[in-house]
C-alpha cells in the first residue's frame, strides 16, 4: 500500500460535467468569470468544456473560447472532454493541455452515451493518438473509464473488464488513464481494491479518480483512493453534475467539501476555501432553481480552521 500523499490536486470539472446536466444556459461571460475566480482561489487544473456538436449540448458551445481564455492564465492546466476524433482535432487546434476521451466499461451505457462499444472507443483513441502525433501537438490524451463500479442500465460491471479497458487504452496510445464512478455505486472497499490494481497496471500514468455522490460516499471513496497513493481527483463546485445517459446519477463530489476534508486531514491542495465558498455563492446565483449539493457552504469554515500549508509552516 502506498503512503497517503501529502499534496492533492483537485481538477475542477464543473464547467463541463456540472453544466452539461444543467438546464440553465450560463453565458460565456460568467463562465470566464468562473475560470478567473477559480484560478485566483488556487485552482491549477480546470476542465473547461467539451468539443461536441452545439446542437447536442448548446451549454458547451463556447468551449474553444474558454480554452483560449484559460490558456492565458499563468500556471493553469486546461483540459477538455472529446467524444471522437473530430472533437480531438478541435482540442488539438485549440492547444488544450489535455483532452479526455470517455470510455464506459458498461457496454449498455457506452452504446447509450456514445453509440460505440468500449472497443470502438479504444480504436478511436488510436486514431486520435495518430492525429496528435502527426500534428506535432503537446496535448496529452487521457482515457477516462466511466461506470467502473456499476451502471443503472447494465447493472454489474466486472473489475476485470475495467482493467482490460484500461490496458487497451494505454496500448492504444493514452498518456494518462483515470477511473470514474459515473453513477455513484462505489464503496471504499471496492475503490481501494480496484484502484490498487489499476495503479499496478498504469503506475504514474494513472491520473485521476472521479466520484459521484449518489449514495453519499464520494468523500469516503476519495479517502480509500488516497490510501493506495492516488493524488488527483475531479470535483465540481456546489457538487453539480450527473450523466444524461445514467438515470439516477446525482452530482459529483463538491469541490469545496473535498478541499476542506483534505486540508483538515493535513494534505495541501493549494486552494483558498473561503474564496471557493464565495465563488460557490456566485455560481448558485447564476443557477437559481437548479439542484445544488455540498455541505460546507451551510456551516462555513470553523474559526479554528487552518489550511494544511499554513499549519505546516
């Protein structure tokens, strides 16, 4: 078992994973403000959108503009989700730092979400890798394996299938791989076991854990992943998010709650939680009437709270 990391990166994915399930269309100007304020709060990695057809997800039609803006902010690592080669070509042209290709280990969810089998996605990744290399681009390719702990459409997803898909993605040319509990079915024991095996396969190329909070276990599952040395997690401000093709999936781990837990445990995140809470209040105003999640905003920070970096100084 690896030592629990002393520093953890939280990748903010609210602008993509969060907003794709929100009916309220957020104007580009407010998304730019979100990126600016998150960066000012210490966020070093942000998934700003997805290169998908605007008719499919009009909420994400301004992704190229968001990438250009985020790329101009110092020290900000900018990622986007792409479902296919065409989206990847746009991400490469925009010079995103990383493009994430989603693969669902559930065949039923894969067909519903992408109209492809998992092996079709692997073949698409090989084409994306060839296009990236031919362009001389430095954009990294991440293969994100979703529904890794089960699926509302298919039911059980075997760990062996998740690991098979992970190895196939690496063989096809992914620079990074990650695992997502798309519907929130995971529990700490299963996370610990699967992530340990994934780390054995991918080593330092295992990039990120992504947990939804459907059953209230997102933060507990983060703790289990920490125990096997994982030190990067996706989260969304106010816990927004879900999956339109995974009925019953609720929001993600809330960025502010996750940062507070990690800092309380002595792990540095580099995030200013007070500024995150102020940004959350802004975003909540933009999303009036939408379902938000998270707990910390109700109680605020304890008077005795000290960030890990300050406590160690």
